[in-house]
């Protein structure tokens, strides 16, 4: 069934929904929040919380990746970020935080022009590994060919290939493109890949052998992709579409389950709840964790799109600081705006709607109910 709208005589478009457009409806028994499990399993790794931290320099340093791991999530380090370009990135971070708005993009382009150093990739990943938490690192599709061997040899547990849009069939007349299927098949570690925002694109990524697919592009707090490229994927529809691809691939492959991870638009606890309700197994958090007092960005938030050398499609944004990483995830909260105690909110919603685990909660009833804050 299609929900199409006529834009004009020559163009029709499907109606799509953001997390703000949908709401969860309690429709069965309730249960105690303490009886709810929010854990999940990806490949060999049991994870206490359905949370990965976005590989963004404002969010993840080796220290915050370790702290998030100890709190029950998975911290993903950007292996093309400041920690792999500079031996001591602290002065550079201080400079970025202190830049005037009009100077930020140009100066960040200069800062990130420093080459990525393979020995720093090894050093940062080993620092995380030595702490005993799950080790996850991210490369863009463009840099994966160059650095993947260094990443694997450093002992990464989960390999993330993350871009604005990642396809299984990238076409290039200038260079040999990354063959995802061959690459993943030959790799000994599970790969999470994305973004994808449609059923077809996600199904193609699942067929490459990926352990997880990141859903979304252009929807994060630090992205300007919709303004600069005209690309945007309303997240409720995108997650539901990719969850359908997961179901059909499960049948097609004879039982191989690929995890769906919502990446973008999950800034508050209600967004996390609705991402899971629409079919996500976990969420990748950027701005939500950039608000932590330990975050490297010190209340500022930016991604790799903000310093692209040719076409920036992101910006440095001020998100403020609301508490520690522990408080943002587990509370307690003294705020009612959904920025603190994200996991507590998920537990309470699951309890209120009567579901005992994340997989069950994906079946909860959802209604279209556009949100008007005024």
C-alpha cells in the first residue's frame, strides 16, 4: 500500500514520517520497570544498553568510549578524527570550541587537513581494548580501503563503515570502489554499515553480510544535508522500511538476522523510544551524548560533514551540557525535557505498554500524531 501525494501533475511522492509525527500507544497489560530488559546481542557481543555512540569528535574520545562501555553501551571512535590526526588533540579541541561562528567551518577544514596517522589508529584502539570494553571504530567508505588492515590488526571488535549514504554498489570512474560484499566476507570481524534509508538500499547492504545497518542520513542535529544537498529521510518511516527489509532478508537468507540501528534524529528519550517502536534494535546517539560533561566538545557538537574540504554539509552547533554520561543514560533526572535518563525513559515506556524486552517492544502499537509544541 502506498501513501502517495500529488506534488504536481508530473510528480508524486510518498508521505513519510519523522519521530515527532508518531506516538506509542499503551494497549495491553503493564509491568514493573525493573522487570524490563533493554539488552541486545550483536554477533558475539552481549550489550547491556541498545546504545552506540556516534563516531564524532565532539562525542567520542578514547576516554569517553571507555566510559560508555563501562556504562553498558558501545562507544565508536572516529578513526579519521582528531585522535588519529594529532598526538595530543586537546589544544585543537579547545580551539574548535572557542571559534567564532563565522570562522568555524574554514578553520575546521584546515585543522582536519592534517593526515590520518596509522600508528595513532593503533594506539587509540589499543587504549580502548586495554580497558576491557568492546572496541568499535569507524571509517568512511572512502578511507576503508586505505586503513582497514591497521584497524583489524589493532584488535577492533566491531568495524563501522559510516557515511552520509553508503550503497552496496558504489560506482566510480576514478578509482576502484570498495566492494562491500567481498570486503565483509574476507574480514574476521562483524561490520556495521550505513547510512541507508530505504527498503531496497538496506536489503542490498544486508546481502553484503553486514551484521548491522545504520538507518538515516541528513537528520542529525549537526547536519545540514537537507539544506545543502536536498537529501533528508524522515526517521520513523526510514526505520520502519529498513525493519521490513530485515524481516524479508531473514526469510531470504534462511534465518540470518541483521540489526537495524537508528542513526540520526534521536536527540531525546522519546526519540529513542519511538526508534525502537518503529523497529530499531539499537540507536546511535550523537547530540544526546554531546551534552555530557565528559564530552570532548564541551557542549559543542559537530561531525565530519562540518569540515568536508569541498562541500561542508554540517555545522558546529551548541547543544549545551546537561549532566554526566551516567546521568544522561541512567539518571536520575531533574529535567522533564528528555535529555537525561534516556534508558530510564525506555524502561518506563516498555513497562507502561507491557513489553519485557526490546525485540518484543518493536511490536508496540504506533499512531500518527503530529507533534505541535505550541
